[in-house]
């Protein structure tokens, strides 16, 4: 990290602004009392792969659920339209039958 990079230190926590670790990155922090190193190697690669797989699986599940819900809603909508049309047709027929019986 260069001197011009933005960072804050609070207790034992170092916060880096504008730094995103990628697999293969290596970060060394040196201080008066010692140094610490973080290697963003294979563990980071595996973690990123697991996160991406979980995201893909969740997206697939959400899309499947959305498609199922849409299909069910469309089925209910079609049934409702059919029922309304049946009631309408029966009502018109009854009215016409009553009108036909009028003197």
C-alpha cells in the first residue's frame, strides 16, 4: 500500500478505502510492534467460487419460483375470467327467458 492510499486504524482494525482484494493479492501490514500478512490465495479463490455458485443457485431458484408463481397466477386469472363469462352468459340467458315470458 502506498502512502497516498486511504486507510484508518482503530484499535486492531485497519480499514482500507478503495481496496478490493482479489485472488493472488498479498497484503502486508507493518507497525511498531510487528507485522501481519494476508495472502489472498487459494482460499480466496475457493471462497469466491463458492459465493458465485451459491449466487447462481439462488438466482436459479428465484427464477424457478417466479415462473411457477406466474403460471399459477395466470391459471387463476384464466379460471376467474371463465367463471365471470359463465355467470354473465347465464345471467343474460335468464333475463332473456324472463323477458320472453312477459305478456
